[in-house]
């Protein structure tokens, strides 16, 4: 089933409104899942609508919560999502974060009590679009063991970063601090395939290639003790620091409903113009030399595949599988 | 040769003053190298004095530069080290960074034009001591290839983080984004030992276990493309963003003198009290549960070995090898 991006947008909006989301939430969620599908990040695309509706049915997300904004300090804005999906809270906090970063050079946005499934790059790009440098962190639900241990403490705890480039797609990365996404292990299980050694351990802490055993046990962090340290940092700064849940607490809150995870998120924005003043142009040109040095030797910048997919999708639309299209159609009935 | 920490302090101060450093610089450098020796981070201990003196003789560091402070924006302070070692610049900027973080919730300190050899944890702990959360980033000299490439673009580009804990040593990590420190490869070369496959590539981009070949070629980043993305982020935010050199530029600036690297550094401080207000105590207790969950399963928190060494060194002093002691004594003549 081939659909243009605007057809995809209509389709998603209709489903969410039919399922009882307020227009503001339906709009925010749709922007995110259409962007995911457009960039061929299928696991963050329209497929997510299935989980979104399940989460609503499980009573684990509000369909119409209105975010509550508090300007916590000169350089901090906090948005309480009040149990809704994160998109509307992010949208409400974004202009204040941008203003604070431009006024003060660096600022932070904390989102609390949100249900979060968005890829962080989607948020990061809204800051690089404004000429700002951005960082984002969020815990999820415990499924990843610390290095040297075997019991889940961390979520997949992604870290994302963006750097604006004049006239070019921004330099953006967004990766899980787990060695692999949970979804990849689930795909192996469904396909009856073994997973590579090193992705996780069974419930007794033994390294395993059995996807079911690892899903019951724990995934590992990427990069050994360094990745594990970063995962702990994400827990701390996007959990207790902002008064929100750790991944262990978020899993408990889920009560086995397998809903999309509820927790907080921390974003940091920096304004290069505050750091560089009149010298901005000269110094940002040196960043371009860095990118050239990477690409001229055949190495890739992150997100390039995503930007290529975006161009294709804008030109010729996207393909939804018949089974996904049919599952989504059923949500309109 | 066993010395108490105060004997070590006297010894380092005398050497630096004898070599022509101003008292302020000698004091700052001594604090750093004594702390390194005390925590048994020998590569950041008194051994560094040899490289410090070589760097001075090569004309690549100022012995008496006075740092120049500019309050760039409400939440940014910039300190120009004017070609001196970083310690004095950090010390000058620290109280302003702390004040800005306390007033605004988040703030940044950029240090420019410094020669930098300090372990970042030493700076991070001075922020956690004040109850602040801290991040630090610095490039170095190009010796690390981006994932998928084989030519040096990045330095070892460390990332450090600290989280204060009431009545306990802080949660601190400080690691290179290269798979291993350059010094470890040099130690293998001197000992005539092979290095493990995966540490680096030769000049043609072939994986190699020959330390000399990798030192001429390039080291790899830790954690594949994720570590490589982080290394690029460090280049950007502690290089062009603050108007300072990338690792490639820093290596050119060195002109083959093998001096300690000159470049910039970015520190970010966050004040939990601004984020949490009256709820601070309750939320920081949840961070303690996270640490308990990690340690109860036998996994370690970072920096614990360092804190244990610190206790030992405070009680019974430290041991300098005869050859290091004799090399250092020669700097007093």
C-alpha cells in the first residue's frame, strides 16, 4: 500500500481521533509517527499507533491531558505532561527552551510524567532547525543490566545530539546505550533465530544466544563499562534530577500491561551565537572541516541514511505492508 | 621511595618553581598531579611533571600566563588561559560557573587556549563538592579514526560526569572515547608485546596487533559507531562551539614537539536544587536506590578503586619508583 506523506498524516490523525485522543495530542503524535515512517525508521513509524492505542486501552496514558508549564529557573523550564504522550509537552516547552538558550547561552527543558515513544532525533531536529545545539536523554523501562551484573536496572536509555549546519542537514545522532534495541531481540525470537553472543544474559547471568532467555534475563549495555556508565548517567539526569522515575520504577508503574513507557526526559540546548559572537561563521566553518575529514576517508556521518530516505519519501511517498495497513484500518472501525 | 602527600606536594611545587612556573601555576599543577598520584592514577600523577617541563622547554606553554575571564552570557563564562596550563583558568572560572549554575539552574564554563593534561574527574569533583551535577568534555590531539575510516581525526576525547551524594564519595566517571589510552599502546610497544586486535589500524587501515603500526596508523573509538559519534560530539562542543581547536588542529599546532596538547574544554554544571526545590531530598534518595540496585548484584560503580586508593594514600603516603624519583630530582638541579 503506497501512500503520500499527506495521506499518511490524514490516516494517522483519523485513527487517533477515532480512538479518543484530543486534537492536540492526535496532531503531536501524528507528526512524530509520520516523520518516523518518512525517514524509514519503521519501528518509530505508523506501526507505533498499535502500541499507542493499546497503552490508551490499558489506562496507562491520558488522551487529553493539558501540559502544565513551570519556569523553574532562569535557564530551566519544566513541563508536566500530566500523564499524556510527550509530544504535546515538548511542543509547549520548546519555544521557552529556545528563548532561554538564546538569552542565556545554555538552557534545559525537563518533561515530566509523560508516556514516551518518540525517537529523540525528531525533537533534536526541532532545536537544530533554530540554529541551536541540542542534547536529549531519557530512561525507559528496566531491561538492561549494568556491566559486571546481570539484573535489569537500566532501560535502553538513549542519548541524542544535534549540531546545526548552514544549508545542510544537521549532524544528528540518537542511539540506545543498550547494545541493541529490545525490538531487535524480539524480531529474532519471532523468526526463531539465535542472537549473537554479547547482546544479553539469561536470568542466571549466563551469556546466551537464545532471544527468549535474554528477554527474560537482561540485555547488556554497548561498549562495556563505558556504555554502562552512560546508561547510569541517563537514569540520573533524566530521572531523579528532574523528579521523575528511573527505569526500574517505570517498569513497576507499568504493572505488566506492556504499555509504552512512562517517565521523564531532559533536553539541553546551547546557542553558538552566545559562545562565539561575531566569530561564529569562522568557527562553524571549522566544524565543516571536521565533517569533511570524516567523510573523505569513506566514514559516514550519522543520520545520512535517514536523510536520504526522507528525500525519497517526500518525492514518492511510503509503502505500508498490507498487514500493517489492515491492522491500522481496524482501528478506524 | 615512600612520601606523604604533603611531602609530594612540596616536591612538585619546588620542581615547578625551579623550572620557572609562576607560583599560581605551580600551585594549580601540583594540586592536579598530587591528586592523580594519591588516587593511584599514575599516568596523571607526578610522572606528568616530566612532560610538563618538556612542554615548557619546547615553548608550547606559558609559565606565567594570567587567565582572562569573560562572562559571555547569563549562563556562560569563558576563561582564556592565554597559553598556560588549564588549572589556573579552571580555578578562575569555577566560582563563576558555580554561581551561574545556582542562579540559573544550568551553566557552562568554556576554557580556551589552554594546555591540558588533567584528568577530568579532578575538575568534576570540585563541582560535586559544591552539590552540583557536572559534565566535562575536551578534545586532544588527533590519533583516533572515526568508525568506518582509518585516518586520525579525533583525540582520545574524554567525557566525564559527576553526581553528588550526601555523605558519600560522588558518582563520577571519566573515560576516553578511544578504545584505549594512547599510553597503553606505548607501554605494549616498550615491552615488545602485541596489542589485542580491535585497538587500532595500521597506516593502510588494516587491523593490526603491532603497537608501532597502530601508533603510526590510528586508534579506534570504543563501542563502534556509537563511541565514534560521541567522539565527534566532543570535538564539536569543546572545539568549534567554544572557538577552540579540533584535535587535528591541535596536532598541527604541536609541530611534532610531542608536547602536552593545547586546546579548549567545555564544562556544564546543573543545580539539583533548582530542578527539585523542596522535593530534592526525596528524589536524591531514589538515586541512592539506583546505586544500590547496581551494587547489590555485584556490579561496581565507577571511581570506587580510586576512592579506595585515596584512603590508603592519605593514611600511609604513596610510593614513587626509584627511577621516577631520580628523574624528578634532576629537575631540581
